[in-house]
């Protein structure tokens, strides 16, 4: 057990000096943001005495100006959204008005919604000192035992949960929650910026169902939303809730100096323009920070990366700092609830010096006084990047933020153009609650909760009658006496996944110990848990020995070799419908619905720490299908210089496809892994050379549509990316893709650039 003194040992050297350009030439750009003084406002004179006393015991004698503005807005009965910086004390913006109401009205209830279980667990720790014994608090999530759920229904006056539980457990069985909904006074939605795209479109529908059910019991709760800074906060809050919302954005909290570093791994192969692994670089940085006593979070983009950085860091701490390895832990989704709670407890208490995490810890969990944040790879949005960096340097403390680039084309684009990252405006959150793939399922769920009537257009929009009529045609609803109600004994909400990934999971079992070690979403299980896959968990390697498709169980055993596995997929794309058509120069552009069929057919074994291929094995797994929105365009063969170049044409199309996918996140505010693509010299429907780029989510979220709208800029960016890369034949910084199902074969950089130049020359007069 670590002593109190050991946990409080501070940074041994000045934080900004631990990493310097002289010692580490990998640093390509640094920027120091100045400190900012706080601006205060007095505590409200009408604040409930218990809250005022509790704040006094916590040393809070006054508020930041945005906290007071939130209180004043709430007291006027307005719905509001607070958009201030990370660690600005947003929790008090909703805790004070909600708890004040609950303390004054013994029957009043409040519902707090969080996007992650860890965030709810953290918030209840903050709430208890404020709430005192008069306000019963309960967490209600998938980890809550049955008896505790029953007690929460009966006793909780402030319930902390997530949208999944509201959609699947509370609303369909609202009769069990009648007293709670009858007295519902406040709904708090924390981290509202996370509710965007498919997820946000679902949440918008869930909140409308929630308002409808509350109204059935006579309640009209007040909504308070809290969010990281986004460009369209007020608009986004209105779309989520369907209500007019007042913004509170004048951030009065102080902040310390922050140094930001862009870190580019050194070239490992100059001929191929291949850089060292950013996971290895991150481990070097993390080990150095830990040796100097800096409390650090290292964020990675995937479970695999989190495990690798953890493993590599432990290896580097063996040399004279072995005891520090006990103060480092990985953290990600897929761990059992008990494992997550233990890691959270050690992190919150200060026993851990550092943690390697996926974005599961990106949100506003109070992890104490952190010194540094390492972001390994671009997290998908500028807003998310600043949210991660904001985990360190709370109040007036100095902090360090690092971005460690990989070989990825977009990340190297940021290294070459650092202001595109550091000065870029944060994104706008986008949702579409009327998306037919999403809206119809929630109408069906709402009809189960209470028969729909035309007046419910107040919640679900003027398109309700037409959408309900279509559901009647499909046999999913019945219509009689002016109401729509469910057609059968089904449980519609149970079939709704609020996220783009499958709600079904595979259980991972250690066949030697007979223990469950984790879970994996069904949508990605074939890639991570195919027979022969190396699966990483808690820093340990496991070999998948078998995959039971019917029982959804993967059997694994401990593995001690020095390779990892990379799957290969084959994909097919069929055009289902066409919505829009246009031209750009010689290209014929199209937007519509496509059917994507894919199958994992093989995997490579690659040596850890390098790209050496040790072997390839074939697989026999089922096909997977989904329908989504896509854009596609056809190339005329006349663009090819000569007949002798025709054999190179497939590689050129493939290279252009990769460059387009790499750069679309700059235009569509998404992640590269949200996008799929296909290139073919002859597609069976277009009968011409064709490139498809489609949304990786069933039904689509507008990503490919954005590319269609700005195709000229998109093609120019792709041309510039390929032209400006110093490699000769193509590399990960331009046309090679880490997610390519064909293992980046074939690719032809030279002909791809020529085709793009010819296309842009022909389309030069177009906007």
C-alpha cells in the first residue's frame, strides 16, 4: 500500500523542462498558453442554508461568474446550456439549482444523464457532501444489482443514469416509476457535446420520449445541459431537447499556464517515409514523465493501443524504476465492472501516478491534480483534443499537453500545418432527430409507452402522422380511433441501439482459468476475436483458440510470443437508390443509399514494434451486411495517359480512395474510422471505373453527403496531400491506410496524382 506522502510527491523538475527540444528533436512545434485569472460573483442570498453550509465546509465562499449566471437563469425557470472550458466547475452550475429545489420540496425528483458509467460514479462522490442525508442519491446503470435497482425506483430523489437505461428500462416501464415521473423537476444532461451524429440523433428522440412520459404524469421538468465548448451550443441543445434553451458561456474560472507540444516520431525508414510507432514514442514520453513524478493520462484511440502503450511503458520502467510500474494502469471499455471500479478508485485517490486510457476517461471525471496529458493520434475532432488536454492543469496549476502523431496521413498533415490543429475553430455538433432509420424506431417505442396521437407532434414533429402511417403499412403499428399503438407483443425499445455499434457482445473467457476476462462488441468481434487473433487485456496477451458464433463466446489462453495480428477484409458495395447527381470536370458524381457487404477472410502476424510480416492465415467467417449513405463517382478511361498504363489504373483508384478518406474528417467533422470506401476499375452497376466513399454507420450520418457537397475542395486537398508527401511510391503519410482491408495493395501514387491533376484542370472553372 502506498503511503500518503508517497502519493503527494510532486514533480521533481520544472514541468515544462522535462521534455525539451534539445533533448527530443521529435518536438515539431510548441505553444505556451498564458494563465488566466478567475472572475468571481457572490453566492446567491436565497441559496438553501444547507447548500451554503456545505459549500463553506468545502472552502467555497463565492462562485465563478458563469456559475452564478447559471443559477440566475435556472431561477427564472429557463432551460439552459453551460459551455465553458474543461475544469471550470460546470457541476455546480446544475447541482446548486437542482439540489436547492430538492431540499425545498420533499417530493421533488431530479434525473442526471451521463454518457458513461464512470462519469456517473464520479459525480455521485461530488454530490454526497452537498446533498446531505435529506436527498437520497442512487446510480442506476447496467452494473446496478437487481435489489439496488428496486430501491432506486422506490427511494431515489436524485437518480444518476445514462440514456440507455432511460430508453430501455425506465420509459417502457414508466408505470413502475410513476411517482418519480410525477415529481420530476429537473433533467440534467452532462457532456452534451458527446451526443452528436448517430448517437446524438438517438438521444434527441429519447429526450422527446422522456418529455412525453413526464407530461403523461403532469410534469414539465426543467432541462440544464453542460458541454465542452462547441460552435453551436444553443442550437445543439435545442435540437437535443426540442425546447428553447438559454446559453451560459462566459467562462469565469481561472486556468494555469499550459504548454502544448506536437511530437513527430523519427523516421524509421527514410526510403519508405515510415516513422516509428507512436505507441512506442508515447511509452517513452510517459515513462519519462512518470520518472519525474508528473501525474499523467495518456489517451489512445483504441483498446489495442491502450494496452500496447501500457505494456511498452512497463518495460521501460523496469530499468531502475520498477516500483513505478505498480502506479500505472490501463483503462478502457470491455473490462468487468469490478476492474473498472478498482482502477477508478486508485486513480481518484492518487495511488496511481499515471493511466493509459481510451476516451473512456476523456470526459469530466475529477481525477485530481494532473500535470500532463498525452494524446496518441488525432482523436477525431478538435473539440475532443482540447477536452483531453483540459484533463490536466485544473485551477491555476501549470500543465503539459502533447499530441503524438502517427504515420496517418491526416496526422502528418497537422504536423506540417500545425495551425490547422492549434488555431482551428472547434466543430459544430450535428444531429438529425428525423433521420428515418432512427426516428421510426423511437416512434414505435413511444407507442409502446403510450398510444400515439396527432397531438404528439409537439414532441416528434409535424411528420409524425406520415411516419406513423408508414409504420402501419410495415405492420409495426396499428391504427384505430385516432391512435397508433404497437402491433404485437414486442418490446421495441429493447431492439434500439443508441450507438452505431451493435448492442450484442461476445464474452471473452480464459479457457484455462474458466474466468470471464472481458467483452467485445459483436460488430467488431470478427476483427479482434477471430481464431488465431492475439487479444490484449490488462497488459496481458491472449491467443483466441475458438470463436462460438451461436453462443457468442471467445475462448482464449495466455500468450507469450512477440507478434500481433491484423485482419484482412473483402468488401462489396451495391447501389440501392440514387438521390442526387452532379458533375465535376470529367467526373460523374452521385449520392444515394448503398449496401455494403464485408467479410474477414484472413489475418497477418506482425512482429511487435515493427511491420515485419511473419505469416498469413486464411479465415472462414460469415458475411456481414449493412445499408448506409454513400457518394460515388466514375472516372472516364480517357484520363489514363496511355494503354500501357491501364494495368496501373486499379492502384491509382485505390490510392485516390485512401487519400479522400484520410482527408474527409477535415470537412465532415468525423473520424477516419467512421468512413468506408471501395475502388474498382469496373463496377457491375456503373460499368465504369468507380470510387465509393460511404458512412461507416448503418443509415448514414451525413459524412459522405458532406463530401459530395464540397467535392472540389476535397479533391484539391487529396491532390495536395499526395503531391507534397516526400515519399516516392506512397507511404502511410499519404496513400497507405491503416484500416485497408486489402493490406494496401495495389497502390500507385504517380498515376493517382496525374489523374487528380487532370480532373482538377478540367474542373478549374467550377466552384
